[in-house]
C-alpha cells in the first residue's frame, strides 16, 4: 500500500511517499498478504532538466513492468531518446502542461493499463486501481498544475485537478492518520453516525461529517510557507502515517524509506530524499546522470 502526499505553496510544491509495496495472493481461505517489500519507487521526474513530476499509489506494476520502469520509459519519450516517438519530445520553452497530461494519459491508460485490464478481464481476473498524480510547470508558466488519474477496469477517471488555484495539502491511499489529524474526523465517521442513529441515511452522514470537519479542521499550510518548510511538512505527514499504520492492528503496509522531491519554477525538479539500490560512490557516471 502507500501514502502519497502533495504540499503546495506559492513557491512550488512538494511530493512525498513511503516505499512499501504489498504482494497479495489467493488461498483457499481467501485473499491474503504474502509479503511486504519496503523499497518500491513511487516518485519520478518525467523529463530531466524540466520541472515535471509524477507519483503513484496502489497498483505497483502493470504486468511484468513496475510503474517505476514504465515512468522511465515515458521519460525516454519525453527526452526524445525513444526510437519512433520523436513527436513526444518535450522541447524546452515550448511544451505545455496540457501536452504533458494528454501524453501521460495516452501512455499509461491507452497503451498499458487498459490492454492489460481487458486481457485480465477476459481471463476472469480483476485489475486493481492504479492512482497517478502528474504535475509541473508548463514552459514560461508562473504557477504549477497538478492532476490525478485513477485507472480501473471500468475506465480512466481524470485528469482531475489537484489544489487548483489554491495552496494546501492533499493525500491519497492510506490517509486515515492525516485525515484524523488535519480534518479532525475519521474516514469512518459517516458510518459511526449511521451506527449511532444520528442521521437517517448515508448522504446525510457524509454531509454531517463534512460539516464537523469544516468546524474543527486545522489549516497548517500557509501560502507563503517557504519550500523547505513544505518539505518538512510533507515528510512529517508521511512519517506520521508510517507510525500510525505500524501501531494499528494489521500489517505494516506503509513503511520503508521516505522519498521527497520539490518542484519550483526556477530550480525545477529536485530530489530532497531518495534511495538507491546501488552505492552512488561506486557508480559516478550513473550519479552524474540522475
């Protein structure tokens, strides 16, 4: 599983995630968790040298290819290094976020997820949701844009704007800890209101929970917050989730190293925290190209 976080301020935005990935399987007793690995890659720079990012949650691979590998394949196209995809190259000073988002959807949905999900469906198998957040600055744009995609066998939802014309924090996947802390309510509050007969139906329960949240939520993201503080906040939110899941009953499905990247107009995409499976000192050529 995952916790994926975006913190957006006036100077740019920060993306952060954990590194856990869960491997499930079927047994006579039902679906079970077979293993949890803590070194998955969930954050990507879509074009080296450009202020463009992507982040993923839920499904960790499409067929034999990890989302990390696929993101790097897309990066090769955006960089003009993929044979036969010259029209995909993003030219400095000319590209738009609309162009990035359209090609991002074509790559992940049209070329990869949909064919795989259709094939799985024909075999009587289901394909889990794949969540993707793509963002960045269009050439010569003063403000970044972020969008979410949710890919399921039923279709592609998105691109849905994230924090459009606003600053703040958004989070996906296992967000119960952050929701409780910042909104002052739980994702389970609507059901609790129904169980206690406080409201008559689900719609009323959701509305009342939202009304309560509007009264008790905490606004911790100020538009003028410096990017370093946005980095610290994003890391804090991921770390709180890791601790919350660790001590709750069940499997520790959020964990591993925390990865963080910041994207700003002038500095572009910058890694703040990142893991490698290799020693960068032993691979100086690789290090220079990262």
